């Protein structure tokens, strides 16, 4: 059981005038026909996707709602998908001792759950980092996990394609593609500037490809139960499923899907109004 205190979910209320007709497009099934029957005549290798979920809320998180929709599309396309909740794992901070490079090459000397997570990492074709946005960055859980990936790197300096030094993956190791699924409570996509750069740098460090980038502002709407917002959320989840499909079939997301995933769920003004009203109501209760 997690010892991290769960933050209350923000459920904003909506009236008919708050959501435009285009935002109320009729919901359609998340199920997508993804694999041509003829493909079954040839045995194809199965893509293995490991999603490391760094939300402290775990299975109850907005992050997980996005991950589950993405995973559905990937599974329908034939991939093997595993969603690992870091909050359920015991992961100590990296000590920067470099024993994993010198004394026990490729293995960390800290005894916790990280050894098993490194095995999962090593066996994946695609690694997805799933995280809420905390202070313009990944969650603390995710950062601790990322720091502990040092055993996979080579201690020697080596240049990237532009001549900048990095610690590349150790020779002989499988290099997976990487992806990111993130959300925040703010209404603007601009809040993901740090993450966009961070994961480009991670791909560059690994000598890998950033195959999936999904960033969701207005993330607090993911759990909203308003009947007026339900069609909008269903359509967004369909897009997430489509993204999962595309990465399995094509190795990356199309520009069209990426662009669609960036569009706001509701208007910026409506979101700000509803969010501020929610907090006013919460603050009025605590002050009485």
C-alpha cells in the first residue's frame, strides 16, 4: 500500500452552454480494427512495450487513464503491453557511487526493486515514460527511477551525431525506442516545454528514437463525470488508442495524430473559470 497521501481529484461541473457543439461530438467505441487478417498468415515478431507510470496516484491517476487508452490501441495492433506502477515499487535514490560501472558492471549494488525493472527495460522494444507534470518536470518518482538507469550506460565519453559528449548505452545492449505520456492541470500545452526538451535529450543520450510524444493540458478533465463532457473524453481516448495502434504498426506517430492530440479538450476560458470556481468552493469550506 502506498504511503503517499492521495490528492483530491478536481471535478469541475459543466452546464450546456459551457461546451460547444464541436466539443460534444458523439462518442464512438474505443475498439479499432487494427490487424489485417492476412497478416496472421505470416508470423510477425510481437512488439513489447513497457510503460513506467510515475504518478504517485498510481492506478487512480489521470496519467493512467491516458495510458490505458493508449495501451488498448497497442494491444489491438498485436503488441504486448505492460504498465508498471513505480509507486508500488521500492526504489532508492542513486548514490552516484558508480559501482555499477566498476565493481559490478551493469548491475546496481543497491538491493531493491530496481533490478527487476532494469530487466524489463532491457527486454522492451519501446519504453514509455508516463508522468504527471510536477513543477515543469517529471514526478519525483519518475526522476528517481530515471537516475537508477545508470547501470545501462557506458562510463566512457563518446560523441553523438553532433559531436557532443554523452554516456551511450553499453555495447551489445538492445536500445529500445522511447516515448512519453504526460498531463498537467494547466490549460496550455506550453507547460510541457521542459519535458519536450528532456525526452529529446534522453533519446539522444541513448542513441535512440523518440517515437511517441503525448502531452495533455487540462489533464484534470480526465476523470470528469459530466455527461456533457463525456463525448469529448471518449473521442480523446479514441485518439490515444489510435496513437497506440500507429506506434505498433508504423514505429511512430503520424503528424496528423500528434497534432490532434495537442488540441484543447474545452476552451481555455471555460477551463480556467471552472478550475477557479472549484478552488473557491474548496477554500470557502476550509475557512468556515
